[in-house]
C-alpha cells in the first residue's frame, strides 16, 4: 500500500512532463471605453495580445459608457460565450462620473469576481486611471482605487495599479483627460502582462503575490513555480469557501515563516524540495481534464507498483 | 402595483429618433425633430476653470443663448430641470466642492436665476439628482445618497419655500440602489424609478408617492435593470440634434413641456 501511494505521488510529479499539449489560454478584458479603445488606434487588449503572442488569445469586451452595474449584468453571458481563463477588469470610471459611490463599485466588482471564479477563471483587477477631464470627480478617484485595493486584498485578487503607472505623466498619456492614448494603453497592457503567467522573469515587475513561502523559497514571485501556485490558489482554492478559509489562514501565519525561510539558504533549498510535489499536483489540477487526471494517476501508479513488485523477484529468484 | 410609465416615454423617444434620422443633415433638423413646443435644456461644461451648469430654452423654433447658472469655485455635474405650472424653472445638480458631494438647487423666475442653494440635511455624499414638479407646484427631488455604507435612493420636497428633510425612498437594505428618476404619470401620480440589487441581480424598481410617504418598492416592467439605458433615457433629446453651442454633450438634460 505504501508503495502504491508513493507511486501515485511520483506519477503526480511525472505527469506534467508527459501530459497532453495544452490549448492557448483565453484572456477576456471587460470594462468601459478605456478597454473598448475610445480615441486610440490600439486599445490595451490589442497591445496585450502583442505582448502574450501565441500563448493566449485576448478578447476585448469593453463597452463605451459601461458602468460596473452593466458590467456585472453582462458578465455571465460573456463567461459562457468566451470561456476565458483570465478576466481582466478595469471598470468604475463611469460610475464615478455618474455619482455612483465607490462602495457600490466595490460591491459590483466583488460580484464580478464571484462570477469569474464560478467559472473557474482568474479575475485580475485594475485601479482606475486619473480623470483630469472632470476635475471635481478626479479628486474622488483615489477613493475608488483604495476600494479596489481593499477588495483585492480581501478576496485574494491581484490588483494592477494602472493609476500609478499613468498618473506621473498623465498629460502625455491621455487623449482627453479621461481616456489613455496609445502609449497610455500600452502601459495598462504592460501592467496586466506583468502579472499574467506569460511574462518572462526578466520582465521585472510582478504583483498579486500572496504565495509568501513559495516566493521566499524560489526567490521571486515571478518564478514559474510561484506563478503556478498562485494560479492554483486563484482557480482551485479561492472559488470554494473551504479554500478561502485555508488561504486566509495561510496569509495569517505564513509571512513570518517566509521571512525566516528567506534568511536561510539551506532552508530555502529544503522548502523548494518539499514544494515540488504540491507544484506537480497544482499543475495537474490546473491543466488536465479530471478524467485524464484520475485515469493517468491511477494508471501510472499501478504501473509503478507493478514495476516495484518485479524487482524483488529478479533479485531473489529462489 | 407596477406602474406602466415606460412605454409612453419610449414611444415618444422612438418618434423623435425616427424624425431625427429622416431629417439628418437638414438645416431645420434641430427644430423639426418633433419638439416644436417649448423645452428647456441644461448641461454641464467647463469654462476653463470649473465645470459649470448652463441653461437654454427652445422657443419659436430656436434655442436661446446659453446662460451660465453656476459661478462659484465648485464643479457641477448631472443637471436636471423641470417647470412649474406658473413657469418657474427648478434646476438641480450635483455639486463637488469644499462641502463634498451635495445636491444644489436654483430657480428661474421672471427671467432671473436665483442663487444656488444646497439642499439641507443631506447624507454624507449625494449625487445624480432628478427633479419633477407636480401640478400644485411641489418640487420632488430624488438622488443617490450614501451615509458611509451602500448607495440608497433619497428624496426631498420643496413646498411653500421649505425643503423637507432628506429621507430614503425605500426600506433600509445592504445592497446598492442607484440611478433614480422621478416623474408624474398620466394619472398625476408621482413615481420614483431606480435600479436596485435584489436577490442576485439588479432590478428596475419603482415606488409611488402615497401622499405622506413612499409606497413599498415594486419591480417594474422589464425586470432586469441596465443602468446605462436608464441613464440615457433621462434626456429626451437625441445628442445629434443638440445645438452647436453645446460643445460637451456628455451631460445634457432636456425637458419638453406641455406633454
């Protein structure tokens, strides 16, 4: 029995190497005219497509004038139509213009996150760009962005800070004070690209951490192993209440442990070794069809068990 | 009880839109889009320093020169106007200034605009006001109010020169209520319509003024609320038929009189 269990574990580690080729991911961008591309030749989803290349297909579902209420109403249909793995949400600028408070924006975005997770996709939020076209409203944008950050922290969702990326040179990055120009759109795309799992480690940046121990063990949250565990958290654990409770608990006790690990080289190596089975399991759960997963695991486990039985027969023929 | 007010408005809008499409490009298009009667238009536009509220009225086939109604240091958005039976105009808008987000009001009587006043005893933040005046000259204003938790629909009434205290239209709840508008129906009933999150979605909700309080909310025809559509429905003039002096067509409200 022990040998069988060991074999199953080994098969989890080996399956990623022999699993079927995975189709390119689909990234869906939802939002208002900033996403739709008002006033630009290349909206940020188009620029993101250039960045990810053939690794994913980017679908632009931006709609001019959309508020979070409309985004929420339409999202379910989009999820069924597009079937994305990632949903990038940059929405709320029109809510601010039309007097809808950030508490409502936060409420609607939370419902959108729930919807995205219901379909086992990963939501990624963005802060709102500045709005110097409407100075009275612009003063309130930081309040909306704080609500978005708070939401990301409470629901374990990566938040891309487009505001900070644009604000320092907003005059040169906007076409009318509200909408980014092509260069502004490129910066928004770049922010999203950096937190998606297609960026190479040399691209710098990164965000949406939370995998404290893995980050400490592998040295950077941009390491593919860390990004894979982050996807595992977002797509496997967080859609379920039990998983959410586990993640909350993990966030409570893991930072000091991670700090200790990061300070000791030998411990980092040991933790890396210990994490590999989990990484293998995470890969399988994320990339394999459940039937393939069960069949492959049992089959490989059985094979390894049989191979394990043969050896003593050869070694001790008598 | 469900109030069936939307089809009448929709019918008028469709008629106006059809006229507009037929007459597009014609010099007389603006005057001939089904609005030969008097109407008022208010809009928000920047004067280079602040966002101001402007007013113009359409009479005898042309729009009057725009009049700037607000001139303080605040920024003003989302204007809405209605006219009492004696011709007095009541204009409300959302003011963003050192007092925060408030609802402000001004009247036009005998060709002169009054000073702007803030509605008293507002929630912590208030925005998106809508106004209607009944046949007794009572001014009903509804708006989004927020006291630190969820957005709710509030109302206040100006009667005999005194504003009532702002109160919530609907029962207290833990979900957002947004995008209100108030109107007088053909049966002279005051009805508030808005979008509220109930159950697992936004619904279009309505409440009827019962004389001393708002009746419990009901789900309006069409059920699912699309905030943008409702927002657009507030303005009764298609953007393409607006006069050239309205350079910023994003926040324009027109009110047709005599319907």
